[in-house]
């Protein structure tokens, strides 16, 4: 049944690890793009921090997902 399945990410993990930090990063990218279109490049060095954060975040999320999938597989093998 659907209720007996475990979720890969809980809603707190979705908000805390995925949505809020990544939304902030992409908002900064949009801010930088608008600035560049207007000829303002003084905040362009922020793009380095955004890219590093997104790489770290994606690595952590992929690792968590792999661990969750491994746990789910192990549980399914135990159940039969």
C-alpha cells in the first residue's frame, strides 16, 4: 500500500535541504544576470559561491538519495 512505503525525503528535508537554499542560490543568479544586463559586474564574484554551494548541495542530496534507496532495497529483501 502507499502508506507503507517510505519516502526518500521528508517535508522538512525538502524545505531545509532542497527548496530554500537552492531557491536562494537561483535568486542570486537571477539578480546577477539582471545586473550584468545593466552593465553592473561588481557582484559577479558571488557566482563562484553560488556554484560551489549548488555543487555541495547536489552532492549531499545525491548521497542521501542513494542511502535511502539502499535502505529501501534492504527492507524489501527482508520482507520477501
